């Protein structure tokens, strides 16, 4: 998730367990620990067309390395005299903060190397949005009260003095756990709706090749992505849609509980072998392009398609279709390919797709259910 959420959940975990030993600073050490794994954004190998993309959420997010990161933070913390008296408590707070980071990221759809080095697969549970300010602010409010109460009671020797702040910090942590649980239930409903959509279209979903991913700010709107094979051509295509799955808090206040769909498009899945058949691709860079394309496709879990065919002087763009502001094929980011007749086109990561104000308005309309293109699931069959 976003850095603020990572800091908050790390602080909550550390303060819930160590407020008695570190009443003034358990939350601070946990917050710092919760941020540290994302320092991998600074890893940008020279000459890497992907700009260090593959290193984000990599080995720094591996659970097995959390104690090592906690130890490094503890060594730095020993520069503060007050912390030298309780080194093991400092180490525990820092390590707890680090340990919360990777599972929180894995709960989103981006993918995290949670079990590195035992496997190179990215873990994605698809149960939490990458950004959710309401959840973060609620947890942060509980943490703030816990930190203030701990500070005021820091001189007390009573065992019960830190009971309330620890409980409040634990509540802030459990908010994320509960929200992820609700996300799991909502994801199951979104996948059921996806299966119904595919069946109505006559699409046989390729086994193991489907995802339902929550959009920012809610567990109501889900981006549905699945692969199917065209029986006539044998080609594999990727279908994208928005599925809106209201849950009980929404319906309690008079909202419509009906599952609705904003239908997207189907695009042929692009593979390494397909690159040679692209007439606009600069063939002199084919081998290098294939290599980088393979790395990008692996990062995108194979959900890649041509987002722009290089027409009208535009470069070829390969999109990561897992992410988009709308239900269609316009992704948030992708890979620009060297394109004949397009000056300045080069092999590089491009993160400037689909970010216009009109597209953001479309996303908001879909989130709140006011987009006129939303149709009940039953009508799509």
C-alpha cells in the first residue's frame, strides 16, 4: 500500500506489543520499520529500461530478511542514548514494523516477493486497494490517541498504565485485518460475477488466468481481468471489465445492492513471439526488446497487450492491463517500444498512460455508481 499506510500499520503493531517497554517511542520505531522496505525504489541500475521497476517489492520485502533490516535499524537507533538501555526492545519494535510491510503489500494486487529467495513468484492476494485514505485515517486516529495516552502515562509503574493505549494500537492494526477479510469476501463475489460474465459471452476462461482487483478508495469497484481462447483462431485474448459489488455498509444507507457491470474490451494477449510480427517495431533492436519485454511481462503476471499500435506518429506501447482508470484497455503504465518512423521512441518504462481529468472523473462515477454505462449483471447475459 501507500507509504503512510505502511507507517501506520507498522506503528500500530509495535506499539500494541511494546508500549510498556517503550511508551514514548514504540510507535515511532514501528513506523520507521514499516517504511524501510520501500527504500528499494532507490535501486535503479544504470542502463535499465525499466527504471528499477523489477526491484520494487523485491528482496527488501522478503519476510526472511525482516530481522536483518530490524538489526540495521537498531544499530542506527543506538545513536540515541535513551534507546541504548533497551536494545532488544528497540530491535523488536523495528522488526515488527518491517514484518508488517510485506504482508500488507501482498494483500494488494501489485505483487510482492514475500517468500524470496525460496521462490521468484510474486504474491498477490487482491483483497486490499493500493490506496484507501479512509482506512488509513481511521487507523491513524486510533494510533494517535494511543501514542498520546502512552506519553502521559510513561512515568507510571502500574502494569495497567499502558493497557488502554496498547489496546487502541491493536485496534488500529486489526482494522486492516478486518478490512482485508471483507476484501476477501468481496473478491469472491466479484469473481463469481466475472464467471457469469464470461459464460454469457461464451468465453472459456483459461485455468488460473483470471483476477479481480479492488480499485482505489473502496472494496466496491473491482477490475475484472481474465484470459480466454478464441476457438476459431486459437489466440488468447484478455478481457477487462469493471464489476461493482456493493456490500452491507452501502446497502444499510439505502444504496442499491444489485451487482452492476461496466463492460470493457478484449485484446489479444501479446507474447515475445508476437513482437517479430509487429510491422512498426524497429527490427534492429528485436533481441533486446524481447529480453526487456519478457521481464516486463513477468512483472505484469502475463497480462500484457498492445495499448497503441504506433499510428499517427505515436510509439508502440505495451500496457499492463491489470491497471486502468477505466474498464477498457487503456492502462496506467506500460512499456514503450522502439518504433519505426517515430523520432525519440525508445525501449523504456512509461507511467503516463490514462491520467487525464476526464478519465479520473469516469473512475469516480464508477466508484459511486453514477456512471450511466453501468448495467445490472443479469442484463449482460
